C-alpha cells in the first residue's frame, strides 16, 4: 500500500492515479488540514477496510473512498 499526504489546497484539484482503489482522510485534529491518501492493492480490500470502520462510531480520521462504494461492496 502506498500512502501520501497533500495540503488541503492541493487535495482539491488532486485526481489519484488509481482512483478506484484509493481512499482519503484528514490527517489529524487541531490546525492540521492536510489530507492523507492511501492506495490499496485492490478495491475489495479497500472496501472491506472502510466497511469495518462503519461498524463503530464515526471518527474524523476515517477513510473515505475516492470513488464511492456501491451498496454491496465490502460485505
């Protein structure tokens, strides 16, 4: 898995190379507005990770898919 970080301003225009298997999240709290991107080896693994997060209470550093997941993915 590849992980990289961009400033908020750069993330607005950013289009990931492998958008179908890339997710993003905020880098932390406070005044840190950077966005972290992670590229998974395949979409199925990314979907599983995101669905596992959804089983617990929402947190600001949860992963969000760049290409929205369909209803049946990740289960």
